[in-house]
């Protein structure tokens, strides 16, 4: 049953929506952090251009490898409640897939999930270092989930300098706002809202909930940037 739940998550992440209804009821067996909806991860140059540059066959092969890596990470989350152990697995996966043209997809999904996990934990050995590591990964990838980036930067106060927090928040706010504006424009132009999200979750169940969380996160980033 647990592995069927993992398969459900991977199907969502890879936009394979046909099987969702059959296994959605199994989602409750996973830790909350593994059920999080991620803002759809976009290739820096756009999916179509990426496929043209590497070929459809290579794109599909790379996508399968990323799916397997995410499956392994989520399996670790089921068997290891220690964030340090999950963090170690993630770092190994990043190294193993360093040459994958879709590494950005693995990095953003994994680091988003790790930050959500760490933000639910009390202070402990290595927590600040892990928060910093995964925040840097998301910033480097221009990851646009302000609902994760804002609290992560808030949690790094005292570990990062005030100036670094301010610069990071300013940097993040720019691409988080741009992404939110694109989604809102697409919605106003009649695009089906479900297609903008590519999935569901316990925390963010609808486009409107997502938009609210994104706006709130953006406001927090702006406050940090002041």
C-alpha cells in the first residue's frame, strides 16, 4: 500500500493524470511533506526547446531517471524520520544525476520537500546548515514557490547575515512575482486552472488556495527585503 502511494505521487509529478482517481485514496499513508504540491517546475529554456535540444528519446530517458530518484527519496522519507538521513540521500542523488539535463527538476522537488520537512522540525543539530543548503538550491534554480522560500529565509535569520537575507529575499521576490503574474494572467485568459497546477495536495487543494499562499509568501519576501 505504501508503495502504491509513492507511485501516486510520482504520477502527479510527471503529469500522468490518468491513474489519479484509482490511487488518490492512498495518499494519506505518506508523511505530510511528501504530499506537498510543488509549483510546476519549468525548464529554464522551456520544455519544447529542451526537447528540441536533446531529443525526445533523451528527454524521456532523463525524465525516467528523475522519477526513479524522487521515488528513492520518498522511500527514504517513509523509512527514516531523521531529516539528516533524508538530507544525505538527497545529496547523493544530486551527485548521481549531476549530468542529467533535468537535474533542475530533481533539485527543486527534493529541496522544496526538504525545506517543508525542516520547517516543521524544532531546532536541532545541523538544521540551519540543511536549511541553508536547500534554500540555496531553490534560489539557484529560481524556484518560484514563495510559500516555502519566505519561511526558509525567515528561519535562516541569525545563521545568515541580515544583508544576505535581504539580498536573497529581493532576488526571490522578483521571480516569484513574475511566476504568479503569469499564472494569474493565464487564468484570466481562460486557461483551465487545474492545468496550471498539475496536481493536488493536502496543503494546497485548489488554484485559489495556491494563489493565496503564493501572494502571502510574496508579501513575506518583500518584508524580508526591506
